């Protein structure tokens, strides 16, 4: 028992708990947005457990595949596998186990469509992105972003057992958000990526070009984030919040261009991007239920 408790923090680190937490926020919002009323709680619980375990499994495989370059990068050199605190074999068995359990829960307790889509997303991130795309093209994060954008779609299908327009819109928001979010980090760590021969955009095309791409993608994101209101999926509460959050993201993107020598700005932009996505999805949820609650009070 003592050994298990001692090893637990290392295995939790393999799962990238903070990343999984953001993933699960978007997935759960997808569940609640899929229906005008409250979704069935058993589907919310089982869907959340299954998606979380599959996401954690993908993170574990990322640690396993990237361990050689993790050893050379300051940001990742303290990861459990790199430090020898968890063996590659143990991590592999752990990743396979939680992945299979997660997919199994979705297939048996939720629906087969969600299980299949979750498996595709897991393979897309753990194998297609981490093993191939990451080392093959500077567009790695753009193409591979499809796997990272899947959680709200998976949450939606957990409840409806169908892929609908609203689910695809949530997917699109995260898909467009991913490049400016990650490229801000890549600017900060561009020397480390160059050292391990990973062709991130700042390495292959330079920092000025990457800053411009961040701005262009941020402009596109601000526009895409308005579509829920334009399609009447969301209302004025969401619209107001999305515009404020979007202008904040634009501010950081513009400052990245105007202050290229500001060493702290890329990580501040990266941090804001995380808060942006989190708050945007919370706004979607609030806007979805407040009008329904008010209608019940009036009637």
C-alpha cells in the first residue's frame, strides 16, 4: 500500500492531470449543450470517466514516445520516465490498461459511436501526432489539433449518440484555438525544439513568421467563436463574453508582434489562451441554462 501511495504522484504526472482537467471541462460542456434539459446523469458520469481515462492514456503514450527528446528539454527533463521513477514497461502497461478500461466503459455504458470516436482521437494523438506528425512537419500542431479538439464532440455524442452541428462547432473552436495556443509556447521554447530537431513552426520559419501566424489564427478564432451566437446556439450572454475574451486574445497576439524582445510575453499569451478556452466554454454553459431557468421561473 505504501509503495502504491509513493508511486501514485508519478503516475498522475504521466496522465498530465492539468491538461486532462481542461479536456474534461470541454467534454462535459459538450454533454450539457447537447440537450435543452439536463442530460441523463449516468451518461454524464460514465462518459466523463471513459473520456478522462482515454485522454490520460494518450498522455501516458506521449511520455513514452517522447522520452528521448524529453531528456534533452528543460521543460520535460523531470518527467517520471526520464528520471527513471517509472519504467517504460510499467508506463506502457498503465497506459494500455486505463485506455482499454476507458474505451470499454464508453462502449458498454455509453454508446459505441463515442467509444469509436474516442479510440480514433486517442490513436490520432498518441500515435499519428506524437510519433509521426510532431517530427515530420511544422504544421504538426495544426493537423494534430484535430485529436485535441475532439473532447466536446465526444461529450456531445455521449448523450445524443449522434454527430450534430453543435458538436462540430465546438470541435472547430478548439481546432482553431490550438495553433495560437501552442505556438506561443513554441516561441518560448524554440531553442529547445531546435536542439532536439522537432520542426515546430518557430524553428522552421522563424519567430516573426510564427508571431504573424498567431495573430492570423487569433483573428480567425475570434470570428469562429461568434458562430454559436450567429447560429442561435447561444445568446447575448455568450456573445458579450466571447467578444471580451476574444479582444483579450487579440491584444496578446498584437503585442507579440509589437514587442518581439519581450521574453515573458509568449508565456503570458500561452497562459491567457488556456484561460480563454476555459472561460469561453463556461460561458457557453451559463448561456445555455440561464434562459431555460428564467423561462421556468416566468411560467
